[in-house]
C-alpha cells in the first residue's frame, strides 16, 4: 500500500487473480501469520493442489506452529493438509535430506468434543546408512480410496502390487517415450488383460511392437527411395552431352553493360 494505506494487494487478491488463470497447482509463499495461513486453506478448499512452506523441525512441530500464536488456526482445518514433508540440512556435510514424510490424521481425545490432529509418520530418514525407510502405513490413503471406490484394503493392495509390476515391466523393456508410456496406461484401462498378460509373459506389448514394425518399414522405404534417387542422379551425370545442332552459326552479340564502351568504333 501507499503511505496512506491505500492500493495494497493482499495475498487473497493474488489468489483470486490466479484462479482466473485456471491453474493446475497453486504455490503459496511462506506462512508466518494467520492471514497467510487463511489464504493457504482458502486455496486448498478450491480443490486445487496447493504447496506452501512453514518453518518447523518435525511434523509434530508443524502442527504446534499452525495451531498456536501467532498463526493460531483451528485444528480442524488441518484435516485439509494431506502431506507434510520435513526437510533437513546438514551444514557440516553440506547435504539436504527428507527427514520425515507425514500425513495429518484426526482422532477423538478422551473427554474432548473436538478432534485432535496428530502426525502419522510414513517415511523417515536414518542418518546411519543415509537411507529413507518406511515407518508406518498410510491411514488416510486407504480410507479415501475405500470411500471413492468401495474397494477393501486387500483389493487395494492387490491393485497397488499389480501397478508396481507394470511399472517395473515398463522400466525393464526401456519404454521411456512419453507417448509409449501413455499408450501402455491407456491400454491398461481399455484392455487390461492384454497388458497383464504381457507383464506375466515378460514380453513387449503387441500394440507397441506393431507400431515399431510399421515405423521400421517406413524408415526402410525412405532409405530405398533415397538410394534410387542417388542412382538416378549418378546416371544423369554420366550420360554424354549431346552435340550442338548443325547450321549457320549465330553471330556473336555485342557486349553490353558497363564494359560496352571498350568496343572500338568505326575501325578505330
């Protein structure tokens, strides 16, 4: 704003303006105060993927920072946060690692009417060995998938294992082009048995093999055409030049241009 306090542009104004651009994702800046946190949750409630940063050392500390002054938002709003990624910087070694990956879950506390938000650590970094290991299963993921699909946990695990096998199969056969990966995924939903059978047999999918064969034939035809053109050009170059037609020779034309003045005049 100007010195009179007018003409200011708030983060909410920026959010509304960004929604007019039909974004896929919204990135909110650093959350330090309550107004910024309110804008963050307002963006989440629009149905878009939202990213923001908060200064905290652990997932539990993130909850405490958001629910206590100076931010102090209602704990029930934290249910909109799906994942919390905690980063760690080792200044001595000059490295950065993902310390924790957590989800926020709500549970009833004894004798309280409101739900209590607690972190559920999914993955965490172990300094010994410098590895990221699984810590616990996701609770929100299976609940939401069950809500929208009606699949049981056993059926969801089967689907996840099947899709993991398909991804491993894609890597094994070097299917890296974005169009080819998209065709595999589209075929999985249109003709799942064909893709599953190709994975079980350890072979390339038939629809990709047919397209590769057609592309190879097209390349081969192009090479043959180039060879024929080269032979025709060589034959044209080696043919004898025809002799000039007989008859009265045409007298030479006079020189024209800016050198015409050099021609002698009247026998001079």
